[in-house]
């Protein structure tokens, strides 16, 4: 970990500029507000630890997503399935709902959240990146997959979503 004030300042500027990534990843993997806050802190800590290895020739957001998703997936794996389901049932209403005044829209968003929550961690990460309009190349870079693998997995997820919803 670097103690260079310029490096610290540069990291803080980039973290602030891309803080939405941390919030989105934490919101996708932790539904209780306290758990989300803890996960966001864990992600920020891990980003800082990895900062000396960041290659400025690569997009910061891709690097950030990769680390954030790895921390979030580890977070999910460390918890029991039942505890996650209980947290979802009790606290998913805290997530921002862009269609808050539209009953049918709320139902659709709720179904989408439930679908995403039911997916394995890697598929959840793919859905998050897909919903963020990330390119297949960027998804592949973030997740360490081939573009072909990303395309295949996204296609299968879309098919399952159509079947379940």
C-alpha cells in the first residue's frame, strides 16, 4: 500500500468519480442497508490495497468493476443461502426504484430483482454489467472471460429471464 500523498489524492479523485460503481455492485450483492455499507467499505479497502498494481493504460472503471465484483462475490460466498434470502425478503424495498409511482412497473422491477438475486454470483455480475450497458469486451475484461463466453452466457440469461418472467 502506497503512502505517497499524490497517489492517495489520485486514488480518492478516481474513487469519487466512479463511486456509483461501488454503490451498484454493493446494492446488487447486499440488500440490507448495513450489509451494503459494509460491502462498500470492503470494496473501497480492497481497491486501495490494489491501487499500486493499477495500470493507468487500462480503463479505471474496468479495473474497479473487476475488484468490486470479486469482493462482492466473496461476500456472497461467505454467507449462507438462507440468510441472503431473508435479507432480500426484508430489505429489497430499500433499493431505489425508478418506477416508484407505477404499480405495474414496481412489480416488474421486483420480479427483475428477484430474478437477479436467484442467480449464481457470476451470472449476477454479468446481469449487472449488461444492465449498465457495458460492451461484451468490457464484461469479458472485468470477469476474465472470453467475449464469446460472455455472449453465450448473456443469451442464456435472457432466455431464462423470458421464461421466468
